[in-house]
C-alpha cells in the first residue's frame, strides 16, 4: 500500500487530524471550518463512528453538524469488514463532500476498514477533493504510518510507539493526538526515530491540523500542535538499544504552533499566526 | 550577581548537575567520576546537605564516598544564613577539592546560601579548579538562572516555570532534573522561552552532565540528557500570552544524549558516544 495518489485533474481534499476532545458545539471553529470547506449548508457529510464502541458517538456529531446548518448528514456504521463492501454504504460515501471519523480505538478502524472497498474509496475521494477529518483515533488512522498504541513520557525509548499501516491519505506526517494532555512527545519521537523521513504532528485536544492540498498546515483550535522535524537528524541509536531503553537522537527541530500558525510540509518552514 | 568569573591562572573546576535518584553505591559511575576528578583517595570532599530537611541525607553520601575510598569526607551543615559565615565551616569548604550538594528543595539552597560568604567561596573555588556537583535540587541551584518550581507537562505554557537567581557557576545552561521521570520538557521550554540565550539541560535520574572547563559536557549515567538549543529560535509568543496559556515557539533544536554522549556549549554541537 502506498499513500493515496493525488489525481492531477483535481486538487486533493483537505486532510484534517483533530487531537480529540474538540468542543462538540455549534460554535466550534474546527467543526465549522470543516463544514465550510465541504460546502457549508450544501455539504454532504458522512460520519464514520467505527473507532468507537459506543452506540451514540455518530449521532452526537450528526446533531452538531445539523445544528451548524448542514442539510445532508448521515452516519455510516461499519462494524465488520463485510459492511465495508455494502453497496448502499459505499454509495453514501461516494456521494460525500466531507467524511468525518470519530474517536475510539484506531485499531478498530484499521482492522475493520483496512484493505476494503471503503478504504479504497476514501483514498480516491480525498485525492479528488473530498475533505477527510478524523478526531483522536480517527486522526491517528489518517496517515500511511499510524501509531497503533504506546506509552506516555516526554523522552523517546525503543518500543515506546508501535506503528501499523494506517489509511494512507499521506505519508508526509505521523500523527499523535491528545498530545499535551497525555504527554506523548516521547512516543512521537520514538515513532519518528525508526525512520526519520516523516514530520511528526503532536496535536493537542480541541485543536486540528488543516493540511491543505498544497501541503501547508494551518492550526485551528484552543491548544497547540507540536511539529517535530527530523530533516537534520544526525544520529539515531534506535537500531542499537534494547526494548524500552532510551534512544539517542541528535538534531531534532521542534516548533510549537498555536491557532492560526502555519507549517509548510514541502519547505518545512513554520510561521506564527499573523497579526 | 554575574556568573562566576573564570580565573585565567586556573582551569575552572567541573560543574556537575545530576538529575537526582543516582545510585548511592560504591560502583556508581557518576559518584566515582566525581571522586576521580577531585583527586581520588586523596580528594577532600565536602557535602552540603542544606537542600534536604532529613537529618541523615549528608551521612548517606559520607558513607558512600568513604566506601569509594576517599580518606577525607565531611558534612558541612548550613541550616541558617548565619552558618554561612561560620569560620570553621568556611575553612572546611576552602580546603575542599570537591563539593557535593544533595537533593531536597532548591529554594532552601538559594534562601540560605544565596549572597553569603559560602556562596562567594563556592563560586571562587569553582573558578580556581574545585569541582562542584549537585543532585536534584543541588543541580537546579548550580546555574545563574535556577528553575525554582513549576508544573509538569510536555509542552510550554506561560508561567509553567518560575525562575530565580541560583548559585551562578555558569549562565550558559538552565537545568531541570528528574527530567524524563517527571515529564518536564514543557517546564524547561517555558524557562528558555522567556529569554532564549541559554541552553536547556533536562537531566534524567541517575544521570549527570559533567561540564568541563572547556564547556564540553559529557553525559554519564543510566538515563539521558535532553539538550534544548534555542539558538535559531525565530519566534516566541511568551510576551503575548496569558498565564498558563500555551506558548508558540518556532525553531527549537533538540538532542537526546545518552551515556558517553557529548555536547559543546561553545559550538553547540552534539555527538553520540563513540564506539
């Protein structure tokens, strides 16, 4: 599996990892921006509550998107792999202008959706301009390399993060969520230390990275995003150390961006909110 | 108060912040290295247990230094400011080749020793070649700018760290201790964000930074040292944000060094353990 191929005829849709714990209210700047991108009142939003084991998770988002004013919102339940081949569900997804994945457990997303027609459809839809957001587990699932699970802590250790293939909308970032709240810097550094080609995005709660078709990220929300850039990494001892032993890393670049801040994944340049 | 002036006629002694929780045993690589630098069996070691409120803290180090083979070890109790003008205590300190400050509360060290004859003597002694080590609170007290207290968390916030003047052996570093164990990256970043001229050293437990007279740091111990270099900081929003609100920082450089790793405070270059 490779990251979703971008179609030359269309701009890719936004990829929107949210750190979890976003305010599920009509005034949420994150949810409103997602709806605005997807067409405003005329957006056709599909909610995928697969990550959650709670029955009402999808309905909570359905309510808030309806309150925001969207006329067409539906919940598509995918609880088993065979649901992901259901023609009616696929048709609903095919018609969406925005797809939203709730929180829960990212391994539910990857084990149920991974490799199915839903996964192929989502990758193709995003490459053709459909915006895909995910919160918490839904955010973790978005990239090619997903942090499946791990432990907290500020400094990296071998084995602290366990990676698995994700949905694959982009391979340019590895995402961790509830970042500040659960002290996950060590886990994200560990995930990057295996193969420092991607940028690490540590997304705080009630905060989102709006990754545009031009690969410029805009931060929206009340928390921050910790950007970890290993471009200039001179040394990683990950290959030499035992499990859960500390790892030596030399040359990490780190930015902490707040609402309105930007990061360009191509040039790897950060800028604060203007004004 | 300025950082201790280095005397041209002598090499400055080593400055040795230890992250706390070091193994207090005969085989401790940290304690052995400190003793070896200070003259081995012929070292004259003075222990300052001021940071601690426990009566036996000094004696525990006295025992272990004696077990290592040092013939002259003594505990100099400084419990009130007037103790710091006591001629007998000052004479003992004046005769030392190595001085060791125990853990406890760094505000006890700064409030009792700060501005007294003991503090002046320690600064002069270090500039003339006497090695000064401190563990935990003793480590925090070492530099010009001391983290007095603060809160945990991986990302920086305004007011997360409260700075106070320390002993002032160097102004090139700000030190935080129990670093990995207490998740203090946010606190150290906050301390640096006020005025990013110093290098941040986050010292894990059972780990020490041996800062040589050439300002090259060698890491010794079972944990790691997180070096935070704000040299290329392009932006800090510290001046604009409210108390305990997140801070935007762009352009931090970060290294995680393990036993044998080195960091040159002059060139700001890190290198892993060789071999």
